[in-house]
């Protein structure tokens, strides 16, 4: 599909096309292997492929489209982000974390392959994500590749996903419930940083001017906050059939969420406000960013 047709098409069509392209890229970048380590490759593919919204990958590709980045380069960067995301889900589902048996409507990696293999599959996916970003096929400019790897590392490390997961673990054991600022910071690190990077990655690939790069990053930051609240709303209100994973677990585990703190209606209103704020950061991009504007609306209205 051409870029012009992509703009004219619906968000659902554009996301489905991007998801299919990302799935194809993952199939190439995570090939089956023979020999004793074949089970590791199979576990990596099970965790990274076979469904999902590919929202983060779509953000990479749609951000890259704003700057005329070659589609193949955008696909590779999107696949790397999805590998990193898959690693985090595999580890998050482990018994020592959230202990989930279902992900995207099928058994989680540790249920299917065992805990040790799941840990290794997550580790290997994280490493492969950086290998893809560092490869010359992703971008001819080594400075761009280094910037992508650096920004992804920041989003994934102690000031990003890992730090947020640590705060989540500590919150469950805390004697006093977290307040609004603490929950917002936890969610920014655990979920928001990677979504912010995904939005910014296309601008990095396109060597965009700093104001436009900052605008996309700010869009991603607001979108990530709205996404997490919407995810918590789904846990509180949706069925496992709708989401493809267990629901109602946050309240049962005493997890710190803004839904638990505020209630469903106030949390939904805040998610909608954040989505509206995200859209304002796209003013400089004109009609070309309409799919990103629609994505902000979709983030808070989705049911899976």
C-alpha cells in the first residue's frame, strides 16, 4: 500500500497492515534453528510472534513515515521494539512476577516451555533487539544506529521498564498504598518510556529537526500514560475473552493503579484528557499525522 493510501485508509487497516509487516520481519529476524538450541528459538518466536496489537511497532512505522524513512528500515526498528516488548511480557508473566498463564489467548512462554527457558527466551529477545538496531541494514548512518540503541536502552533499563517493574513489586509489599504521584511515576517507567521511545524512533531514523523529534516524544509520553490507564480499566472491566489474558488481577493482587485509586469513571476521564493532550503535540505535522491522532482515540476506547 502506498503512503497516500495509508493516510486515506482507516486506522484499523493501517494497524493491520503494519502488524502483518512486523510479523513478517520478526519471522526473518527470529528464524527457526536446528540443533540443541532449537527450543530457545521456538520459545523466542512463541513469545514475540503470533498476534498482538503491535501498537509500539506501529508507532515506530507511523513516526518514520512522517519523515519519509524507507519502509524496510522502519520495519526493522519496529520489529526490534516489539522484541524488546515481548521480552518484558515473557518476564512479567513469570511466577516470580505476575504469574500469568495466558497471553494473547494462548499459554504464556513459561507455561509452554518451562520457567528457565522462558527466562532465556526473554534475555535473548532483548539482546536480539539491540543487534537489529545496531545492524547496518537498519540505517546506513552509524550515529543513527547508536542513538536508537542508546534511547532504547534508557527506555528498558533502571530508569525505564526495569525500574518501573521494581517499583511495582515494592508497591505490592508496601504497608501504605501509593498515592497519585507515585503511581504515575511507576507507570511512566514501566510502560510509558517504551511507548515514548517508539514514537520518537521514527524521528531518529529520519534525522528529524529537534522540535519535531521532541513533539513526537511528547506525544508518545502522553499516549503511554493514557494507554496504561486504559489497560488498567480493561483489567477492571473487560473479560478474559475480550483481552486474551486474565483480568481482575490488579485488584486481587493489591496492585497500585490509578483505577484503584480514583475509580473507573475518573480514571477513564483522565485517560481521555491525556489522549487529547497527546493529539496537541501533532499540530506541526498537519494531516499527515491523522493516523497518530486516531491512535490516541483508539488507545482509550479499545477493548483488548
